[in-house]
C-alpha cells in the first residue's frame, strides 16, 4: 500500500466507522438496555475509534504530527493555565511516534525504523532510571515522573529513534524547519512585548502574571522561565537560518532573516547569562565546520551587536535591567550551593545514588556553609550532570553520558548526503548551547530537551540504498552555502 492509497483507505474507512459509532451510541442511550449491555457498545465504540485513529496515522505524514506536537510543547506544564485539562503536546507527539510505527507496517514505501546499538544503551538507561525511581519511592511524584519523560528523557529518546524515518525527505525536514521558524517568530515577538511593550500584545496573558513561574521582569515566554525561553529562541533562530539554504522567493528569505534576528533579540532580552554563553559557544563551534559560514560570522556578529545596542539605547529601563543581571550574584550562590550539595550526596552514595527524583528531600542535610559565599538552598540541582550523579550514581551517569555522547557523535561518523550536512551544523549549534545551559540550570523543559535529540536523529539519516544516495548527490544544488559531503570535516 502506497501513501496515496493509505490516505484513500482512511477516507473510506471514516464512513463505516462513523456509522458504527452512531449505532452504538444510540444503543447505549436506549432506556430499556441494561447496565451490563450498555458497557459493550461503549467498548466497541472505543475499538472503532481506535481503528479510525490507526487509519489516520497511516494517512497523515508523521512529519506534520511531530512538528505540531513540538510547537505545542512550548506550553508543556502550563496547559491548565490555558484551561486545557491534559498535556496536549504529549498526546500529539506520542501520536506522531505511533504514526511512524504504523506506517512502517501498512505503507509499503514508508521508511522503516532502524534499531542501533545506541538505542539499546538508551533503553537500558530508561530501565535503570525507572528502577531507581521505584526504589526511591518517587514514581508517583508528579515532578519526578515528568522529569523521567522530558529531562532524562523517555520522549526525547523516542524522538531520536523515529526521527530518521519521520523526516527522511527534504520536504519533511522543511516542514519541521518552517514550524520552528513560526515558533521562533512567536517567542521572539512575545519577548519583545514583555520587555519593551506593549504588554497588551502578550499572549497568553498568564505570561505577565508575576505570581506564576519564576524570573518575573525578564523575557520568559510561555515557559515562565527565562533560561528555557532563551534556549528555545536560539534553537528556532538556528532553524530559521537553515531555511535560507532552500530556494525561496525574496520576501520569504527576508521574513526568515527577520525571524532569526527577532529570536536572537529575544534571547538577549531573557537577561540570562548561561543562555548568552551557550548561544555564543554554539554559533562559534558550528561555524568551525563550514568555511562559508565562518566567512559570514563577522557580519552576523556586527549585525547582532547593532541590534542589541539599538534595543538598549531606545529603552533605558531595559539597559538598567541588563546591568543588574550582568552583576547579579544570588544566582551564582544558588548554583554553587546546590552543586556542592549534589557532590556531597554523590560522595555519600557513589555507585547508585539516592534514587531518581530524590534531591529535593535528600539534599537539605548536605547543604553546608561555605567560606566564600553565603548559604542558600534550591529544590533542584542547577547542573544536569551533577543531578544525575547524585540521584543515579556513577552507573546511571555513565549510561547517560555514553548514550548522549554516542547519539550526538553518530551523525559525524558516517558520510551522509549533502542535504543532511546543514543538520549536522545545526546539531552542533543546538547541542553545544543545550549542554552549556545544562551545566547551569535544571533544564527540565520539554521543548528544549526534545530538539537536540530530534536534530541528532535527523542528522543521522534514514538507511538508504546506495543508488538513492548517489541520485541525491547528483541533484544537489551547486550553489548551496553548505559544504559538500566530500569536504565535510570540522576545521579549526
């Protein structure tokens, strides 16, 4: 069955499914039917709905489903503030992942999921972390369970698994980049309206509520946290820049450049130093992999400096906040204290740690007064590596580092088609920025944790026949701004 035939089959299936649901609903509502008899129509209706969902999964491109779910994940954890009863983003993303699996069985020309050794390492890490959480009695805790999904994280690993098949073609990858550019435009504009105004244009309004989240007075977007907002805008700016390599009308190219600039301005408006450092490191290291980009880097840096300087010049209040944040010491003390507590926990239980999600309850006795800075305490370690060490021990940290390193390095160990080379450079920028921030913040937000793994999976590429790879090399645009596969090598 081809993709077109699958879509046609889904359309035809919708008619009998609707008829079955209507008949069963009428039977369930009949007053003379007993309680036990009413249960059967409801179960059958659920089964029919499941059949319709499977048909839809076979018909709709997973690239669209996953891209929409990724865009929705900027509201992850705050859906109740939008009066949405459940995690809508996770429902859509899981549907997209299942769609890849379903299509691999029912659509003949759909790419197949390939299991590699790194996936087994990640699966072992998940089993170990779940066991650690059960041992520490934190599986039932909302905070610990959602960190298992997002920060460790089960959902990012699944995205890494299905990404090569879900985004196997250039068109599918363009869908994702376009979605990220739209998200970047929204986040950048929201950051501008938060910090410079007018506040009436900020949507949704809970962003302006100082009693919600943290980092009030800084651009924090729908995350309600400035660091997560800044990293998200940087990733969206990278996606917008990647769109420039595709042939587009001039007005579209200008719009994409404006989105990238707006996202980078919003990144500055977060007033978060680890975001600035991570973005700078990501851009510099990614530029080392491409001579063409390295040549354009000075122009980009000058343009960025002019953009930031102009924003500070027109807004004295913003300049005052910028100066205050640049010299703030309280966040530094919080990080030093929490990191020291995590190290002491690891020294106490080095092999297996105290259990996943145990830091909030186990750490108070490990906070000690230091000689050079005052004592302060926070509920989370402001360092993902030390957090995993304290909670999962050397064994868990080793599995996490092994899986992370293998996944991020794998795309550079094989020569892929030219169309994937921008994704390798984008992966460098995003992974470096993510890792820098992971050493200064808990980094438990879904959107920020999904993107490095998603980019790594896409950059790895789906398995292809040698003939298809040669065809793509022959048809690659000659004027591409990205280096070709033969010349790919990070250069100093």
